[in-house]
C-alpha cells in the first residue's frame, strides 16, 4: 500500500475503541497526525490502554459525537475522517432504542453537517455493519441483498450509512461505506458481549471457564482480523473511486460457531459447551451469515491475509498478557 498518509491530518471518532485504536497505531506508523475522539462512556468500548504504544504520538479529545459544537471544531482542517463511533450492541439497541438512534443516526447527521459547512473536502470512511441485512435470503450476502434489519441497531446504522451516501452525492462530502462482518483481535471489548461474542469467549477461556455457544453451534460465520479491516479502511480512504460506494468486508474462510469454539479452545486447552439460546437473543439471531466481498476485492485487490486460527492465536496472546486492563 502506498503511503499517502504521511503528515496528513486524520480524525478518528471512536478512536479509543477496538478498531479505532488499531487504525490509529497503523496511521502513526505511516507518519500521520492523528486526533482521536472518544466519549469513554463505560458501555461502549473506549479504553485508554488501547493506545498505550502511541499515547505520546496522538492527540486525544474526550468528547461525544453527539456534541455538534465539539465536532464542528474537530473537523476543521482534517484530511480524513474515519467515522467509527457507534453503539454496537444489538441487545442495548432493543432496550434503549433512543440512545441508539441518537448515536448511530442523529449524531451521524450532525457530523456530516459539520463537514458540509466547515470542511467539505474531507474524505470520510464510515464503519457500517452486516447487521442491516438481517436474516440472509441468499448466501453469500452481496451488497445488493435486501436491507431487512432484525433490530433497532441495524435500522439506525442503515440511516447513518444513508446520510453519508446522500451527503456524498448532494454536497460532495466524499464518503465511503464499509459494511463490517465479525471483526476481532487485540483491543476488542471482552468484559461482555456488547461488541462481539468472540470477546466474551476469549475472556471465559482465559478465566478457565467453558466457552458458551448458543443453539446447536451449526450457525455459519465469516470473520475478519482487525489488521485486515484496517488495511481495507486505508485502501478506500486513499481512493477517489470509492466515493459514494458501499463495500462488504468478509472472508473466504467460513466456520460454524462450534468449529470456531474448537479452534479457540485449542489455544489454551479449554472447553466449550452448547447451551440453549436465551429468548431475547433468539429473536434477533440471523442464522447463517457469510459475505460476498468480491466488490472490494476486485476494486482494490483486498483479501484478508490473517487466517482465523492465526488471528485467534494473536488475540489470545494479547489478552493473556494484559487481561486485567480489559475487565
């Protein structure tokens, strides 16, 4: 990847979170001037320890993307905005739908208004989710799959995505949307299942407890190690042909949840068990899901480099040495 990020001014919302911090570390290595915005609200994944390797090399602004005045100030003079701040818990979105609406929809509109008025030349990459497709009507799921969210989170992320595409089309605020699948790796939230089930599985493994797999364990999934997701973000941000486009991220390696649990358990001679689906989760479970990511592969030659077994090994090694920082 050519380095067009040296000396560029980059803003990352959700910058102390899982993907944001990994992206920030890479951008610092590339010589960018990085500003991180994060609310550090306990329920959302921000953690100052995530940026320990680069804490003296980035500017950190503790504020909320819902604060329009703060965003207006922060967006000025930036070359890139990686818009990763969001409420990611599907369960929380059902219990507190208006909070999810504020963060995943209204705040996105506010950010885009700030860009329109104060920095129309900025390039935005918006992190969206596979969740907005709902239960797959066909597999693999391409970008043309019907949008049928099964929860409030999916609906609001779809709105946030649509705002970015509209502002790109109407106002020329260059935006690209990436629909992420199951992203995992170092710095993800592991104290609960708010971010991804793999996080809580790793915690259980390291605490010597059984990994709990809901249902029969046959549900199929694809996974992306966080370094591969960072690669995709940097590729699309660096290109004009991605303006106004939506790309799925995904992997060719498809595993059932039970197969995934076996691989993970093997990292520490752990065990797993199949347990009944909790009723509240069963209602919003999407069954099998894996992605057709040929669009971004054809456009940018992006293909995941890190296998699931290697990625899980790296993840377990990371938390083994720093578990107390994430509990």
